[in-house]
C-alpha cells in the first residue's frame, strides 16, 4: 500500500504491556487509539499482540473507525501452514494467559491442537539487542524446546517483537516446523478492508510514514532500525492524553 | 522501626522505569509521591534506584515532606566497603546513564574510581523467577565479568531488584569482592531522619505494612514473597492520579 499514509504511535512511556492486566492494557489501548483518531486515522491497526489479545473488543466497541488486530491474521497464517494440526504459540504472559490465540485458531478450525508458552524474557532480550548470542539460543531452547518435543509442526510468533529472533528460533526448529507471524496477513487484511470500505488512498497520493513515541526513543530504536532495515525518519514525541472513563 | 506504619506503593502499571527517559520517570515519580501524600506520609522513601537517580531533585523541590533516595545510602555502603578504592556499580540503563552513582561516590570520596555497567536483562530475569539457573549465571558473567576483570573490589547492586540475585552474583565475585546494596543504609538514614525531625512513631504504636500497586499483582509478587520471605498481606489496587504539570 505505497500510497497510504501511516501514523505509527508507540507507547514507549508505558511499555512493555506484556505483563500488565487486561484492565490496564485496555485503558492504555483506548488512550493510544484516541490519539490516532486525533491524527484523523481512517482505520486503526493494533500492531501489538498483547493489545490485540486483551483490548480488541473494547477498541472495536468504542472507536468510530474499523479496527484490525494481529491475532486473527496470525491464526490464519498458522492454519494455512499446519499439516498435522498441532500448532504452537509463543507470546507475552498477558497474550498467552488471555487464551486469544486458542479462541482464534479454534474459530478457524475447531479440531486443531494448540500448545502455548509465555516467553517473558524474549522482548527484553530483543531490546538489549542480543539477537544472535549463545545465551539467546539457550533461552529460546528453554522456552520453545518443550513445544518442539511435544510435536508441533507450526509455531506462531505471537508478539510483534519476535520476528527479530526469527533466525535464532528457526535454528532450533529446523526444517520441519513452520514459523509464522501475523505481519503479512495483517497487512493483507488491512488492504482488503480499505478496498471493501472504499477507503483506499488515491493512486496519485504520496504515501508516508510518521513514527511517534510517548517517551524519548531509547537504544531499541537503533536495534529496530538495523534489524528492520527501515528508515523511520524524524520521530515525534507525544504526550499521552488520559482517557476519560 | 517496628512502630512505624509503612505504605508501600508500587507503580506496576508502568514498570519498568529503568529504560524510560528522565522526563517520564520524573512525571511518574511525582504522581506516585502525590498519592503517598494523600495517605498522609510524614516522609517519603524513593525505594527505587532509577527514580532516585532521575527524580530525587524534583521530588525534594516539590514535596512538603522530606525525601530519602537509595543512591546516597548505596554509595555510603560502597565507600565503607572498598579498600582499593575501585568500585563497580550495576543498575538499569536509566540509572547508569544518569551518572548519579559516580556523583554520589565522588561527593563522598573524590578519588575513588568508579566503573559502571547497565544490566537491562536482570530485572526481567528476576521477574521471570530465574534466580538460580545456568542461563542466569551466564548473563551475570556477561554483564559483570568485565568489571571483575577490571579489578573492582566492591560491587554496588544499584537496583532494588538485584539483591534477589545476590547468591548468583556472589558466586561470580568470589570472596575478594564485596557486594553492597542500599537497603540497610537507607533504612538507617530514614530512622536518623525521623529522630532528627522528631517524627518517630510512639513506642506504643503498632507498626503496619500496607502494600498497594497500580496494576493487579502478577506472578512477580509470588517471586518477591518467596525470595523476601515477607507476608505482604492484602494488596490494595490503586488508580494513578495524573500529576498536574
């Protein structure tokens, strides 16, 4: 969607969301979504698994625009990839405990077997930039080894940070286990939605990317920039606008 | 101080502070301190190295009561322990980058040599409950090994989580490097302050501990309970009151 203008808002003042309660994640998600609406967002993408798992319903109910989460696209990618019907899911504590992936996967295919594991150290590891170290490999083995032993044939990276560990995780999984994330399917879902709702940008529009954060960019921005090979341009610093309950 | 009543407020809705900017840590600290004043706190202890490092001045300027941080007590413990005058300090990214320990140590003893290291993975490791694992030992070696090689004779645990890793860290340090934290010295400083200000509780008072959090207690409470061997009783859930700028 090269013609679309994307306003990306990262709540760095309050991350990580992955260990917080549903109530708090919902309040924070509504606040961040409100700030996106102020930027005249025509649709909102919840580009975070924890917020998608815990806050998609309140966001959908409260926002005047369409909302797309990353859980369903990730589940679709997993259903497309599995042959044996045994799918593993890794994510933050909040995502895994919510049961959102099991619900999404079973809504798409009631008989698939789902084995999940919360991996709370992976986000801090990635933010430390230890993407390819022996310690990282051991932590990955500690978390994911039991899923491999349990016979999964597909692993969902149920956290938007985890693709930065794709190489290290793939090393453990070998050739026989498929590794899927929600990114491509989520982008497809948004494109289809814009077409369906007649909201696509004109082909003559110059698309853009504006990155904004609620706290000063820290060293993670460097990691992200290098790992994603993405020029995020000038980063805006935004104050959080509290959500009126 | 068994006669004192302690109101402990943990900002679990927004932790960890260790990777956030000074501006954000200052705003959050003022908000939390305001909530303590509402509980009629007669003095405030900033029982967090990051908040002490970044927000002690604004807290001291803005609060109508005395404020005690943990950096100076930790620095005093280190000065008392060192023989060679080469002190290591580990802490969060924000604490280490603030330079607060160097300033405190040099204010007490201008000629000590200070070598610091930010250890952003230690807090998540502790919250995951991996206090005594081979992976934990390797991460500790990765972070602290260079300080040992550099010849420190004293190591300051510059984060209030780190004492939970004391056994694992001591294993790396051996018998020749002293391990100090601010807890005992901070408690002594508060006791002296209460006596000096004539604020001590009566010896007939029944002391108490009330623990409150800004987000639902997660699994870390179990780790803390077991590791500290502390009965925290019924935990209050408090909503954050935004700070008027």
